[in-house]
């Protein structure tokens, strides 16, 4: 009976670990939310057009993230009443750090920020939001695959106990 309780606790704890979000995932979600908030507060009329990375390739995203972070610095609030919340959102978005291996970039031409086309601030933020969503989905599926490969199945746990 004592062993059964221990195995149940072990199973419960391992299940909770599999479902817990990593700090990095939470950070990406927070930044994604702030990008959505910025879309509502940004000045879009008579605003400077921004270089917007497009056609991004997984594994070659660090230069695109750098371009987006530079572009965010040029955004202006639609009205001065939102200035404090706007600046706070920009500070949070600037905390984004992203490093990729660059191993898939050999066939993909590395671009400078200025080589991308210019778009309005709202279109710029929408592209940034799409990038963040792509990263969240990629990380989530990668995390599920890693957890699936690492976690033993229930029959394995029971057999290991004998």
C-alpha cells in the first residue's frame, strides 16, 4: 500500500511538471500581449514607416528580432494620455532576447533591417505579433516532443517498481 501511494505521488508530480509552463514561455506570452496592447495605442496616421521583416525562416530569426526591436523604438503613442502605458509596454518588448543556432541560414540570405520593405506601425506590429506567435507554437510543440521523449509511460513506472 505504501509503495502504491508513492507511485501515485510520483505520477502526479511528473504530470504536473509536464503541464507547467517554462519561464521562457511565460515571457514570450507576456511580450506577445504587450505587442497586442501597443497595436491599440500606436500612432498610425502621419507616422514614420518602419522596416518590417517578412518571409521569415525558422532558425534564422535572430536578425529579424533585432530589426523588430529597433523598429519598436521608433513607435509613437496615438495620444499623450497613453504615454506611460506605452513606454512600459515598449520596455517589456525590449526585454525580448532570442538566439538561434543559425544552422539553417546557409541557404537563406541574411538581411539587414534596411533591406526589408517599409510598413505602417500597425502592420509592423502585426508582423511582430505573427513572429511571436510562430515562436510560441514552435517552442510549445518542441517542448511537447521533448517531454514525450523524456517521460516514461505508466506501465514503465510500474514495471520499474517491481
